[in-house]
C-alpha cells in the first residue's frame, strides 16, 4: 500500500483521466491503483498525496480528519498586518465562512523552483509572499481568501500536508517518492 508524495506542476490536472491538450497525473505517475487524497486545481502547484488505500485516502481527505495543509502564496501587492489578521480570523466568502487559519508574511522561499511560465511582473506594483495553513480545504479557498482581503493570488504552492513537506522532501515539479503509509499517522 504505497503512499506517494508528488510535486504537481503548474497546469497539470489533478486526475488520471486524460483530457485533450492537457497534462494529467497519468503523464507523471504510472503506479497502478493509486488515487489522489485531496486535490489541487490546475493553476496551483505543489505537494499532493496519492495512495491505493481507501481508508488512508479517507483519513487524509475527509473533513472530519483533515490534515493541516500549508500553502505558500505570492499575492499582488505588499500585504499588511490588517489583511493578515483578516486571513487568520473566520472569513465570510459568501457561500461559507472559513475556519480560523494561520497566515504569516514570509520571504520568498529560497528552495522554490521558478514557475513555468513565470507570473507576470509589474515594476509599479510589488508582490509579497504569505504562508497560509488551513485545516479545511474548499474549492479555490486560498485564492478566494486572499482576494477577499484585497490581495489576489498570483502563485499558489502547497508546501505541506500533515507531516510531509516539500522543504524536507525536496521534489522538483513532476517528481515523486514513496514513503511508508504509516508515516501519516505519526
């Protein structure tokens, strides 16, 4: 029962079913019987866990057992303390209110790979980086949160899920490793 850590590249679909003109997980992983434990939209990059164990997949992805996930987010503008405080508090996004989260301004991680294609650069408008840790994960939640506080997401990289982190398991986009399935329970 493998547990696969995979660094999903930008614009790769989080599914094995091919879609014409788009890369999917099948272009990177040929391990039979594995499925994603959680998803990342095509515009997001970073850590995914995949397994062939349905109970483990449920433990990782189900809302009652959500593993904490950290996202490194490059936002448009110089984010301020007021916006960070709003990100940390429950935030009304219209169709739901987020749970409290952790949000801190960070320097751009030195281990982070360049995105291909690169984000657009504007000399007259700065960008900043934020690490946001959630214990929930609704569709496009992080992007919606940063937009709601006035700092739209330019780049989003999931850096960790539970005990697993790209900082400690350095994988380039498209790379994967197998770890013991019981490592998630530690």
